[in-house]
């Protein structure tokens, strides 16, 4: 469904990605692992059209996305929960959700499902997004992406800054989303958690894909254990 | 004597408020201080004056001017400012300054520099309000101010595109990730702001004389009104304009006409010393 080929990205004079290739199958769930600065965020932002690559292709259902503006890529069914969540702080929770469904006529039919995954949002609908706690804000960010009915959801460090309870809840939600048929591309530093949800993983280091494969194999791969799983 | 002073002040303030609304909105949404704001409005005011002289009814000339203003605003964004996207905010400001001079020159070139009498929309002797005379045009300005504020509020809070515009102000990149065509939002912001300024200019012209320098002081006062209101709040822009207008009128009557502008500005400086974020401004806080 999504195939990234030899993606090269530079920030001015600084190279960030040196030819990253990866693919996500329909209904698949792929983890993008790596330390800070490995290129996870850059990869996601380039797929969404926020950054223009120097070379390489991003094929979505066979068509190249490179050069399209972010709003056109969103229209093709790619949702993005960015680093820092990207909520609209001075809009209410309800208005944030409405913005998530901007490209749709009506999203009310989805609400029972959303509130089943994130019950806390139901009680917060009239509140300004800036008043939410970190965990609630992350749930709103994911919920907002979901009401846009994406075929593929890009998630940038959804567990960042969350306590273990909220982290567990977010990953539980990701499993449910995956079961609903949404494909996932999940950038995470929390490799253990990410490998629990995803069937495949790519490990980025300094802008290169170092290792990739099915989660089962990676879990036992010595290099991954050493570098990224801290053991 | 207080009531006519207040109403006259409110009406002038309404003009400043309408100008301030557009300035504040463009500053928030587009990140630019539009120095050509007044001249854009002046240009279409001359246009509507021209149409009146051709024999058009006032209402038709007004409507044509508002549409022309919206088109002009849209064109300015599309042709002048969008090519500067991604360059420093200062280049945008310089571009609007250039436009100010170009439009002023164009107005003088086409319509000359002689002062003209612009017919009031509501002509006739002053109406009596509790035995005090009140200008009809002043009442009209207040009515238009309230009406435009309600329309703007309705647009921003009760339409999907208005919601997208508010979201885009807070986080343009995120709005785009959700599918908002940011260029449409920007185009609409410029069209709307220019139309509001044109409304102010057309309503103000009959209260003074129509000259190519008419909007200079109005622009400065609109800017002052915006600052007084906090420069990030739309209700603040209206409140700031109204306060400035009333203060000016009170100063003119109780102190001196010559000193009214300086004293009104001094009062505003005092207010800002006590409340640097302005009357209704919010301190900008970022939470990630």
C-alpha cells in the first residue's frame, strides 16, 4: 500500500536520511525504531508532505506522492499524529475532533467507537484542548486522526512523556485501531511496546535503515537487543 | 453634552475598530502587519465615489466597492505576498509598504489630489436622542459595526471554513495535515480583512473629505486600537477602537481639538503600562 524507496532528505547542508526504504502492507502494522535523531520523525514528515525529499519515491497505491502538498496527501487517506501532538490549544476537544473530520461530511456515526476506545474524551468535549493532561491530549490527537477515517495512520512517538498507565492505554488503543483495519506506521523509542503492536519493524540509525524484518525475528536479533532494547 | 460626544466617539471608534479587525486578523493568521491596509480601502472608496458620480445609486456603489475590496485583498495575497512565502516576515512587511505607496500613487494619479465630498449613506438633519442631536451617519456606523461583528463571529464559530480558519491560525501545518487547503484560508482572510477596511473607509469618508491622505491617520488609529485591544483578540480590536474613539472625542471637547490625538495616545500608553497584554489580549502561552 505504501512503499518508500531510497528516500534522501537534507536539512539545508545537513543530511538527515540517506536512502531510507520501507513498505507497509494493507492492514499491516510497522514500527520505525531508533534513537533520537535517527530520522524517524523526518521519515514520517516526508511521507506527509511536510518535508520535500532531495530524491527518492513515496508510492501510495502505486502513485508517487513526492511534491504533493500535505493537504492533498491527507485527502488520499494518510493520517498523521505528529510529534508534540499538534492539537489546536484554543479550540475545544469537540472542535478539534471536528477538524479531524474536516474532509468528511459527517462523523457522528464514528463517535461511539471513538468514545469506546477513549472514554475520557466524552467528558471533556466542551473543554479547551490546552486544559487536557498529557495523556488526554495524546488520546485526543489519535482520536482526531481516526475520525478522518485514514487508511494509513502515521504516529510519531505517541508514548512520549506519558506515564506507564497512559502509555499502556495508548498502546491498547493502537491494537484496537489495527484490528479495525487501519494500517499503522509507528515511530517509537519505546521498542518493547512498539514490537508488541507491530508485525514488522525497521530500525533506523543516523538516517540509514540498519535492520528490518518481521517482529519475531527482530526480537531475537542480537544487534537490536544490544542497541535498542538495552540488553 | 455627554451623549452626543459619546455617540460621535463610538462612531469614530467603530471605524477604527473595523480597520483594527482586519489588521489583527491578518497579523495573527498570516503573520504580517499590512501597511497597505488603509490604502487598499481608500482605493475602493475612490472607486465607489467614481461610480456614484457616474450616477450609480449609493447602495450599488457600496456593494461594488466591498466586492472590489475583497477581490483586491485576494489578489494582493495571491500575486504580491505568496511569492514571498518562506522568506522573512520583514520582506512581507516591506512588500505591503511598497503596495501602500503604489496604491496611493495610483489613487492620486486616477482621481487627483483635490479633496472631494463623499455623500453620506444616511443624509438628513441630525436625529434627536433625549433632546441631543445625533448624526445619522454615526448611528449607521454603529449599526454596521455591530452587524459586521455578528457576521464575522457567525462565520468563525458556526461554519466549517471558519473553524478551519481558527485552527489554521493556531497551527497551520496541523490544519494542512488534516486536509485544510491553507491557500484558500489565506485568500479568504485577505478578502475579508480588505472588505472590512473598505466598509470603514466608505462610512468614514462622508464624515471628513475624501483625499488620498484620508486613510493614513485612520490606519494609525486602527493599529493603535488593535494594540490597545491586545493585537491577538478580535473582540479586543473592536473594544480598543471604540475606547480610542470615545477618548479622542472627550479630549477634543474637554481639553482641546489640537491635543486630542496625543492625549488619547498618552492614555493608551498608560493603559498598556498597567496591562501590557492589552484590554482583551491573552498572554501567548505555548504548551506542547
